[in-house]
C-alpha cells in the first residue's frame, strides 16, 4: 500500500493519526510487547517511510540521468 502523499492534510481529521498511534501502542503493549520492541517497530516504520520518500525524490533525477 502506497502512502497517499498527494492527499491534502485537510482530508483527514487532524487527530486521526494521534488516535491511531495511541491505539496501536496500547494494543502492542497489551499483547505483551516490551517498550523496546515498540521502539524497534517505530524505527522500522520510519525507515520504510524515509525510503519511500527518498525513492520518490530521487526518481525524476534518475530518469533524467538515464536519458542524457
């Protein structure tokens, strides 16, 4: 599932991501995940998003280099 970077931020309730984050955190902790495991998950999610953003940023530059 791709992140909807082209969707305006006003399209969603501004509290939605905070509520989602708290819900995910509470569910993970309730299932027995330790705080450091939750931090590892958060780190992995950030890495995935950063990689996708980097790929999108680099994509036009890469295709321009190929054609020249």
